[in-house]
C-alpha cells in the first residue's frame, strides 16, 4: 500500500506540474486531481479488503454466464 501511495504521489506531482505549465483551468485541476484521488481510494480499499473479498470469485460470478453462453456453440 505504501508503494501505491508513492506511485500515486509521483503521478500527482507530474500532473500538477503539467497542468500548471500548460496554464489549465481550475476545472481541469479539479477533474484530474479528483480522479486521481478516487483511483487512489479504490486501490487502497482493494488492498485493505483483499482478505475479505476475493476478486476471483467476483469475476467468476460475473463472467461465468457469458462463458457458458459462448461454450454452447
């Protein structure tokens, strides 16, 4: 989780300087930084809930019907 935070910190730093260098609007800042905050929150939530929630089971329940449908042919 520390590595993910450091990576997101580097991305935020890069995006911040890019937006300032190109004189982007405040709206662009809010959109980019808000999206990065949302994505960081999702990464942290998945890392914290990894023991309780298995992504494999979720993906299997999502894609099993599609796989069965494709195997019928």
